[in-house]
C-alpha cells in the first residue's frame, strides 16, 4: 500500500463546448466540501480565464468532484483543467 503524497492545487481553467447564454458557475469539491471558490464561465464566452489558487492542499487519497451551481448552459462538453504541484 503506497503512502499518500502531498500536493498543492495551483490553477483551474475550464470551457464549455458552446458559449452559455448566462454565466455558468461551478465549484470544485474536495471530499464533498467546496474549496471555497466559485468559478465562472461568463455569458457569451465558452472559455474561462485561468484562476490561480493558493493554499489549497491535497493528498493523493482525496477525491475531487465538480458541482454546477448555476448556469443557462447544460454543461454540454464541459471540461475543467486542474493544475497542481
């Protein structure tokens, strides 16, 4: 059994396959709890700019999930890139 490895989340960027009619807002959950930031893909633009993070630690045994908070898009072709060191 391998020991958990410590990491730090450093950045998030995301996109939709089509531009949403209104803001598309999502959260990243770590073990079921929000990391405390709402991320937004703004209306009429399918790309979200990179959001740099600080002080968000992570273990390889932690589980990350996405929670869609609001949006007129249905999440079609939603993709999020989460960077870490």
